[in-house]
């Protein structure tokens, strides 16, 4: 993918820049070693000096070597500073590229790849800590009708409005992701089923009333609704099973008339 290609390119450039930094630091160390060795040679020479003329030559040689060492040190320090600045810039570019590579370009919520990474970590943490974890799967009802009636640009606006509403309705540690098409996933760490159901219902009600974060959508496209399926992690359950159960509840909501939230209960299987 284009976003990941940018991440890889910046990461490769950062590695090359770090290599240049290592070479410069090694050069600085070698220069210091050479200077120390030169001073030792000069000290040994001083021990054999027998007259003022020879002493003057030794002193002049020492001054020249010191001046050369200072020039080399200044040059290396300038190059090191430049390399450090370039490395810092590349690190910032890498952070930005990684962020962009994890987002859906239309809605600016997490993409499918980021969702899979996040839910895998969330499930592991839930099992390790014994904390609850819920997943909401949701999609916009009759979305194809919006596209067919008003065009894909209008459909994109509805998707963006819905995604914004989802993002505004969760906590900082939660994740909203575009799962595919008009379907979205909301991962809720440390959240029991009752709270997850309440979150889904609040989002559903707001979307029906206001059409997402942009209230003009209702006036422009008429009534918009969404369906929701919620499941809570079971002991030892992998992410795929949690996703499958939440998705099953979403389709149950669709089957029972849409614009509703269905939760996985003991009677669900």
C-alpha cells in the first residue's frame, strides 16, 4: 500500500542517516585518539630536548597540532550537528508516515490493518489482566440507496459524518476503525457489555436524529439510521471469534428490521 511504502522509505532513510551518525562519531573518537597519541609523542620528545632551539621547534609543532585538532573537531562537530538535525527530522517524518499509514484516507479513523493490530493487543491485555473488552460492529442502513440516489460524493459525506460521530462518542483509549465499505468497528477496552450497549444505543439515537456530526445531512438526505452488534470477550477467546460474534449480532440487527442494537447473550449461542 502507498502509505506503508512511505513508511518503509522513511525508515530506510532513517537507518542510513543513523549509519552516517555512527561513522561521524567513530571519526570523532579516532581524531581524539590520534591527538592523544600525538601529545604522547611530543611529551616523549620533550624529554630529549637539549637546547632552546629544539624546544622552540617542539612547542611550535605542538601548537600546529593543536590548531589542526581544533579545526578537525569543529568540522566533525558541525557535521555531527547537521546529521543529528536530519535524524530528528526523519524521526518526525516516520511518526507522521506511520500515523497516516494507519488511517482510512476518507474518514480519518483507523484502517483495517490498524484495527487488526489494536484488537489483537486489546484481547491479549484483557486475557492477561482479566478486564472486560467489548467490540461494536456497525454499519449504515440502506447505504447503497444514498449512493444510488445522491451519488458517491454524497455517500462519502455520510460515511465521514458517521465516522466523526463514532470518534466523538468514545474515549481516548478506544479505537474506531473502518472495517470495510460502510461497516465500522469500535473496540472498547475495559468496558463491560452494559456500558458498550449504552454507547451503541447513544450513537444510534444521535445518528437517527442528526445524521452524524453534520446535522445538514438529515435535511439533505432524509432519515439516516445505522445498525449495531455488540459482543464481549470470552475467556481464552481469540480476536477472530470476538469479531465473528459481534458481526453476527450486526446482521441479526439487520434481519430484525435495522436501526437497532443487538447484543450477544447466553441465548445467542
